[in-house]
C-alpha cells in the first residue's frame, strides 16, 4: 500500500513531464518566429487604406489577433503547468528517505538512553492504546517502531547501516504513476477506473477519428468541398468567357450553404435594379431574362447579386445581414478562384494540356473581385485592351476622371505609369482637380504595383535541338520590381475586407490552340522557402549535367542572389509534341492587380525523330528545314503570320494583330522586360 501511495504521489510529476516535452520546444519555436518576423510594412500606405481600418493595429485588434484558438490553448497549457509545479512543490506528503534519527526527533550519534527516551515519548503520543486515531496507529507501526528497531536491534542496525533499511536489501519495485483512487478497484473506484479506461483509450480516439473522417470526406486539403471541385470540373469548358466564369464560380457548394432569408427578398430586389446592367441579360427579351434569373436557386441568385454589388461598389445600401453574407462570400472567393484555376489547367486534351481561355477568365474575375471593379469596365476602349479597369483600382479615380485625363492623351494605364511623378502630379491636379494629398495617394499605389519580367527557355538536357517525344525542360526566371523596393507585399484593395497575398501564375501556352502546356503558381512572400526550392532545383539540374561541386556551389549561390533580388525560379518538364514550329507564349498573371500581367513569345521547333534516334540525325533534319530565326528576324512561315494571342471578350480584337509577337526569340528561348500590354519594347534575346 505504501508503494502504491508513493507511485500515486508521482502522478502530477508524470503529467508535468508529458506536457513539458512538446510544449517547451513548441513555445520556443513560436517565440522565435514572432521575434524574427519582419516588421517592415508590406501593405498600402495611402490615406484611403488607412481610413478603411483594415490595417489599423489598435489595441483591441492586436488582442483579437493574438487571442486565437492556438494561442489561447498554449496559454492554458502553461497555466496548468504552473499549477502542477506549485502543487508538486507544496504537496502535504512528500516522499522521503528512511531516516530513523529524524523520525524519533534525534540527531545522528545519540546514545541508547536518548533513543529509548524518545521512543517512550512518541509511544505515549502515537501508540494505539493511547491514541485511537487509525492514522496515528499507522504512523507508529510503519515509522516509529521501525526507527526504534533500526537503532536498537543489532541486526536491524547492521542492515540499516549497510542497505539503508532495517529489513535489509530491498527488492526492485515498479509501479504506475496514477492517482490512488484509480488504483483501488474495490467498490465504486473500480467503476471509475473502468470508465476512465474506456473513455480515454477507446471513446476519445474514436470521436477524434469520426470527426476527422467526416471533415476529410467533405473537404479537400485546401478546405474546399469535394462537391465544389466536382461542380467546377463538370462546368469548366474550353471556350469559357470571363462573363461566363462568374456563372461557374458562384456554383460552389460553400455558397449554397449561405442562408437564404425571407427578409432579404426586398433588399435583393432593390439590389437587382442597381446591378442589372452587369448581369449580361438580353435587352431584347428583358422580361423573360429577368424571370429566368429569378428562377435560379435562391442561393445562386443571392451570391451573384452580392458579388455584383461588391464589383460595382454598391454595398453601402446593404442590410447588416446581407453585409455579413457578403463578407463570407468574399472571404471564400480567393480559395475558390484558385481551385477554379486548377480546374481550368488540369490536363483535358489528349496531349495532356489545360485550357488557356477559361484560365485567363478566372484570373480576370479574381482581379475584379479583389479590386472591386466591374467586369464590364474591362471592355477595350481608347486603345487600351483592359479598358478603364486599371484606373479604377487607383484611389480617388472614377470613370469621369478617366474620361478627363483621356482628353489629355492619357488613354491607357501604361501611359499614366510611364509618366514622371511631376508630370502625373500636374496632370491630376490640373485635369482631375486632385489635391496634393490625393496625388500622393496615387503615387503610393503606383509605387506598390508590381512590374514583372520573364526570362524563359525550353531545352532538352544535354542535347542540341528538340525531337518529338523528347522530355523538354522549361526554365524560367520571373523578376518582380516595385518602385518602393518591396518584393512581397499586400495589394492595394480598399474594398476587399481581408488581407490578401499576391499570387502569380506562370503559364506556357499555345494561344492559337487554346492549350496550356505548363503551369505553376508563384509567390513572392516567402523568401527563405523560395531560396530552398531554387537551390534544390539547381543542384539537381547541375548533377544531371555532370557539373563538379565547385560549379554546383557557384550556380546555387547565383540562384540564391537572384531570389533575394526579387526573382523566382520556375522549372518543369513536358513531353515534346509532334514535329513542327510552335509559337508559344509565356504568361505571368497576377490574381490581385489589374494591368500588371506580362507575357513574352517563345518559339519551339520540334524536328522529326530519326529512325536511329541519334541527335546527329536531329541536327541534320533541323538544317534541312531551314535556319533558326535570330533576334528581331521576321518569321516567314504562315503559321506565325496567323499567330493570334488570347484577349478578353471585353478587349478590342483589332489590337491583337498589332501585338503580333514582337519579342519573339530563337528556338526555345525568350526574354521579356515589359508588361503584357506593351510588347513594342524590342525583341527578346536568345539565351545560351
């Protein structure tokens, strides 16, 4: 029984140890991350964003940001640990080594007469004949008597001096550090022990498994419902226009779960009148179109009207309940748009290619949602393929102001960005009546907008030329520059109520056939992760090429420096198609900014595989078909003359021919130093 009590007294120490093993290193790691977190502001500093309060770090907001479930759980565990430490330190009964002199209240070396005197004194106090208390009896038998025996009996004293116990050598004992009531299986304690074992060892793991399986069966790893992915996959079409992407986007299962209330009918009717022009209803049969619109599922009607209210910036008139529903719709929008993008890029053709046109439509929709710009504003006008949409993402800009500056021959967004700050200030102050503070807001947003450059090439590793069926490696560096010096940043998005990171998509596509050959998502936020990924890719590539350690180290260092300066490496493999000359386009698309996308042409010449399969035969076949075009040379083949790049359905088709692939390069190499809508800046350079 004594051993059992000693083991049960160790239970708090056992629990404290088990808690401390994971909790201490996790807390140190969390504190280290918080200490090393960048303090540099990465969000927009204009007055409009400041007034919105989205980035305002008030005391309450800081407390709210800190008081997450994870942080509160961490604090609670530390409170429990502190209580255990206090309890262990102040336990009423502590485990002590058997000390007979201390038990009898004597000092070591006391005489036999003093030992007997102390024993008689304690016997009067604790002997069962003198004290009927059971605890006194227990203490007298287990401690006082054994202490007296250890000091007076020669054999017991010899055992104590030799082995530390009057009974001689003690056997090795093992126990379990559990509370005493759990170790007592008699009476009701047995039932408590049984319930504890069943609850902790069986029911708790079973409940956790059921919850996990129910969620995993409903959601993907990106917290998107499987039902949503199935709907997106079935509804995605190869020629899906941007205006039709909205019809697919709103059919997410998450949006179907948003409650539809009767009290929202009247506000939605009023909202329909405000956004009717954005719903693409046929004006010739407007009554039938309206009736058809309202016959849709109520959740679809509500979601589409709320999104259109956000795009047209008509949200001020919404009721509080609709404001809450809109916030939920916008919170889910980036994740749903990313999954819809993946559905557009998933291999659908026999060659394993995705579709370009719907992918571009998804990006356009994502940009409009983040910037709260109507899709109709992207209709080409005044020589701009993006229409007035890029202007509307700037603070204090409106359609009327855009028309005013257009009279001063600033018709495209590129015209405005290419002006010097003094020229812009003069234009906006004199033409648009902007104050100095408003001009400064515009400058801050323009400084935050990214400028992208692409350097790309396709090659077969270790070989010259590309034969049909070869494994082709696409190697591209995406360079991002901002006037304010930042690399990773949050976009200026006053009307979007959440923090949104910029995401970029690299696409290698054949716009003529609407095929996406290769795609990859890019982020400029995590520099350390980008350096690790680029270093690993470079090491593998150098190892395949047979480079030595010194050359590999130099290449890795160069890649790390490129990443630190704002570049990201994109590398992938694809199988070369049948022989022919392919006019491909490299796109880098941003899901948060309008007018910041870039593209460059990349030509790939595939020759017929020789019977022997040698590269010499491939080179001979390439020579027979004619020389490869150099930088700036005109392509004499009919295929390039008919090269037609994708443009939005809101763009001016007449601009496509003028964009006839300036910047084209030799076989498999491309370089771009301007955005996608300013292709007139020279041709690319061939890379070795």
